[in-house]
């Protein structure tokens, strides 16, 4: 059963924004009190957070699809919808986030560091927020924007100062167990260690971390054995310690050949330069001749020590079982770790803040003419115009007209004309995988315009009430008209215009 996973592909989807609502305020003696539709809530984000208590990506290997909650829709009486809750995903320290193309998006090292992997969609505006002096009674609202949906690759690279490397069963796990409080699995068969084991070592005033990397074999940098999967765990280590088994009984192996094989694998492995790492062959290296408690192994170690030192390597003869030579080794590793920390501290330059103001002639979109099987089409690309389209309710003529106004004010129609579009041309707004297709008309008229200006209601325009004096004058005018009419009838009767036969 898999218990350790250090590389997964995570499919994340942020929450969709809630829809705005179109509503009219009504109460006694005030049946048309104006728009009062509330806004929709924003969708929740998908956030990666470094958690020191998490040491593996196993949970995401088992369920790689994660989705945040949607925002709630708005309601009448100016009630806004609730925002969707963020989906917080804990990851181990040392997790590198990349996209499908391999571009590094984030390097999560410090506990508490947050990275938004997918941003939630904006909530749609209700007709209350859309109303203005010119648009007093909008009969539409904006839809919620879809949340981001993407795939990210999580890759765990152990955070250790020192990496113990070597052939399987060279004694690396035993060395970690006696140098620190770590208790890795120890056995005499190859590939006992299937996961990197980390231990904390204290030498004087220096405290550092040691990683026991699973055993390497020839061809590890090309994927043989477990090497390719775990070589990346030494990319962050500043000191590499070759642990060589001087008591091996395998034919064709000796300390010098073992060292040459591992060195060749280190040189062949390409470290991730985007994280600022140097090639593994350029790291500080120490050689540990292990299992000196065996008499023949001790003799062999004494024989090859001088040859190794001639190569400029610092060599220690130790025994993890007898606990000999460990003190000198721990202080030597502490010395190199301290030097590496000081070097990295000097190299780190103060972070420079770069401001990139928007160009004065940047319209926020581009119009691109593309050829297709049915002739040329015109594609409009831009985050803002794409969002406008996603937020439009195309079943509402007034909402479509509002979109046309926004596109016209942004200069889209003008740019389409410059690109050669004519009435009836096919226009696509948005990227290829999520575009909305229009048969373009330079002037888009919605049904609401037939009744007056877009966003107006004549019932709300005439909001004056008669005064008491005006009502009294109108009453007397009606009475005077009735009296005059009766006088006219009486005069006609007396003049003989009417007869009994009539």
C-alpha cells in the first residue's frame, strides 16, 4: 500500500460567483419603489498552505479533484449573497507548484505560506447596483463569473541541509538513526528505505537537518530503481555525504568504484535551475567509509582513505553500529552547513519591487482576424470583455443591449471595423476553449429600446403627486363643466329643438 507520495497532479476548480437578481421594491402605497436586487457572492478560492504537520501528498494522490464552494445568489430588498468558502489545502514544506508545461508557479517553503491555485469567480451585480440617473429601472442583472479551473503539479522536495547518498544497504538509515532521533526502518535487504527519512542533528551551536535518501544504483538518473524519483529530494541540500559500504560482499564493488558510480549519477541528473539550485556535482561532498566495526572493512577503509583525499574529498571512517567516528563527522557537516548558509545569505539580494503601469493606449483587449472553413472570423481576446460576456444573460434582451453598450464604449466595435468586420461577420469573444459566438451587427438593439431608453420605466418617471389646491381646482372645473352642459340642454329644450317624437 502506498504511504508516501511526493508528486501528484491536482485538478482544482474555484467556486462560481453567485448571480445578481433583478427585483423591484414594493410596499403599501408604493407599488413601484425602484430596483432593489442584491449582488451575488464571490466564489471561493482554492488555496495551498504550507502545514508543518503534513509530510506527504498522499491525500491528493487518492482524491486529486478538489473544488471550492460557489457564491450564493443575491435577493430582493438589497440583500447580497454570501461569498463561497475558500478551499484550503495543506501541503508539506518544500512543495513546488508547477503547471502542466513545467513552469514554476510557487515554491512553498516557509510554514504558513499561501498560494492561490485557482481564483473564485466574481459575483454578478443586481439591478440595484446597475441603476443610475440614466438607468433608473434596469430590468436585468449580471450573472456570476465562472471560477478558474486548472491542473497544477505538486512536487515535494525535502528540506534538508545534508543528504546521505549511496548504494542500497550502505548504512545510511543506520547513520541517521544514531545521529538524530529519527527511527527509520532498517534491514539488510536492498531498497529497505522507500521514502526519504529526515533527522535533526545538533553539533555544538549548529542545528541542521539530515536526509536519508533511498539507495541509488547505476542508471538512477535515467529512471532505474528508485533513483529518479528521489534524486530531486537532494536538490535543496547544500552538503552531500557519500556513505560507502566497506563490508560489501558483492563482486565487482569497492569503495572507489561505488564513489565513481554515484558521482556519475549526480552529474547526469539535471537539477531544477528555476529554484536557484546548483548542479549536484557542484555541491560540497564528504565521503563516509561505513561499517568500520568489521575488521576487513576497517582495513579496506584505511587503504582507500589516502586515495580519496588525493581527490580533494574530506573522508571519515565511521561505524554506525559501534558509534565510532560520529562526533568528528557531525562537526564537519555542521561546518560545511554553516558555510553554505553564510554563502546563501550573502547571495540573496534585497527584493526589488517592479511597477508595470498600464500603457495609456492599452485598451485591455485585442481583435484578431482568423481564417476558418467558413471564411474569416474575428476573435476578441481580453480578460475584461470575456468576463462581461460570461456575466450576460442572453435570454434577456435588455441585458444583451447593456453588453452591446459596454463593448461599444470600450471600443470593440471600432476595432472590429478596423479589422475588416462587416455586418453579419462571425465574432468570437473569449479564448478558443470557451468562446461565445455572435453574428455581429454594428448597432445591437434590444426589445427594451422599443419601449423607451434602455433601463428606463415610464411608470417611474412620473413620480409627482397633485397638491390639495390642484385637486380642488380640478373638482370645481368638472362641476362648472357639468353645470354648463345642463344649461345648454335646457336652452335647447326651451327653444323647441327637442319634440316628443324625438
